[in-house]
């Protein structure tokens, strides 16, 4: 916080009772009411008020930019979190759809595998039958040859 030098000097001339957490106005009111120079006391009070207002204005001005930047950053973070949450929801839906499709594909692949195993077994049986039939045919020829 950068309070200008002239404000620091003016602020140092103000009594610390004005900066107390629980400001007690009664002593100041009594001082003004009992004073012989009430106008002078009121003018001094206005000067102190002006100094304090200037300090507050400068402090507010110096922190205003940072505060606005913090609000913008917070808004951006909030927006990014919202976008991320939306993307996560879409991703979950896509994953659920992919899981469903993979489950369907898995059933289809299992059926195709089972069919291929069955067909291999049938081919193997047909090969065996063909081998036996060739043996029977050639065995008949051999058997007939011995009969002649």
C-alpha cells in the first residue's frame, strides 16, 4: 500500500484515539462544546475528517485494481470448473456408450468364435469321414483284388 508522503505526514498529526477499534466520540464532543473557539474546533475536526477520507480514498484506489483482478480470476476459475464439469459429464456418457457397444461386440465376437470352433470341429469330422471313406473304397479294391 503506497500512501503518499503528504498524507502520511497529515495522518501522523491525527491523535491515535481516532484510530481506536471502539471510537469514543464523547470526549471530542465535550471538547468542542466546552471550547471557547467552537468554530475553530469544528474546522479542525473537518480537517481531520478530510485527511482520513483522503487516506481511505487512496487505500481504496490502490486496492481496487487488485480486487477487480481477483474477481476476474475467480470468475474465470469458476467458468473453467463449470466447463470441466460439463466435459466430464459428456465423457462419462461417451464411456457408458462405448462400454455398451463393447459389451454388444463382445457377445458378437463370442458367438463368432463359438461358431468358428464348431465349424472347425465339423471340418475335422468331415476330414475323418473322408479319410475313412477313402480307406473303405481303397480297401474294397484291395479286397476284390485278392478275390480274383
